[in-house]
């Protein structure tokens, strides 16, 4: 498995021979992220990066199990010297700290009450030759299985005439995911698998393309889970495995009920902590 080292952080050719000057902020963030990966000794198994086209538009469609999936998924495109423009909640772009970085990296804000603007922005980016990253489940899967997919990614692929690169990420949820405290552990394996491009067929409708995409994502996730090198440390550590693998994560049906309750605003809410409290809590757990 691959562990980021200081040599990766300072590699001059990490982004190709002549990267765009406008992407300097994005490149800086990636190098900073590699520093974090090095400090926490994440062990990566990245497969299928060659499926990301070296030029031209493409959509990377991945499952979603952790808060850091987008940082892991970006590794899959680095081998082709591509930067991924992720579609993310508009609230992130309004955050005092994350917002300026998100805008500088040319990610695409998604307002779920007015999704047409995000859709049009993504299609423009794809036609301009960008790689757009999408988590078509729209939220983290509490069951750690592939949820039903939103149709936007398939519609974008058809409208822009670009391929879908199915992907799966696995392992990062052991550090940070919904419903569990952040666990700043070192040496966690993280799998990033990308599959062969799915090209919309002439006249293909959205739903058949969506079904093909989901089937490919499920196959990749199953492959990543089967190849994962770690096993639960004991009965209390089986929470990060889905039920069908002997874990104690919620079933897809149970997770769907929880998501529906929270979407309706009826779920439990924890009091917000100040920045100082959050930093202090993280330091205490180290």
C-alpha cells in the first residue's frame, strides 16, 4: 500500500509539466493535504487511475462513507495530472474558512432548493474539459452500502457527452463519518478504486445509465471491501462494517428511516461547539 511521504509533498511534476496558474490555490491545498496524509500515515490502495482521461471532460461518481472522501478520491486523478471539481453543498461555500478555498479551487456549489444552477455550472465545466466529482447518493451512507442515486450525474453525462468514471472509497469512515465521533487514529488503510468509463450510448435515457453506474459502483465497493487489509479489533469495533459483512452498521432500511427523520428536522441535535472547544477536543484525543 502507498503512504504519502515528504517527497510526494514537494514533487515538482506532481501536476504535470505545465499546470495552469489559475489552479495554484488548488495545488497548494493538495500539497497541504498530502502533509496531513503523511502525518497520520494513511495507507492508500489506489487502483484504476488510468481510467481518468488525460484530457477532456469526465464525471467521477463515487459512493460516500466519510467526511474526507473527496480528499481521498482526488488521489485517483492525480496520476493523470487532473484536478477534480467537486459538487458540494452551498453551505460549505458560505463557511468563513472553507468557503474561500472552495471557490478558489473552482468547486461547484449545490443549493438543493435551486439545483438547476449547479447542474448548468457542472455541464459547462464538463464541456470545458474539466473532471467533475459527484457523490450521487447526495449524503453519507450510514449503512456503508450504495444508496439510491440521484439522477443528476447521469443527466450531466448525457447533456455534456462525457463518460462516467464509477468509483468507490472505503476506510476513511473509520476516522470520520456520520453518527460517530472523530477518531484521529494513525495508519488507517483507505481504498480508492476507479472503474472503466461508462459512456452514454446514443439515445440512452437517464435511468438505464444510472442503473449501469450504480451496478459498477456496487461492484467496485464490494471489491474494495473484500481487499481491505484490516479486520475489526473485537465485537465493539464492528460498527464500520455493513451488515452483509457481519458488521453492526444500520441496515439500508434502518439508515433510510434515520435519514428521513433527520431530513424532516426531527433528529437529535447536539449543541454547537466553539472553534476553541473543537480544537481542544481534538488535541485531547491525540
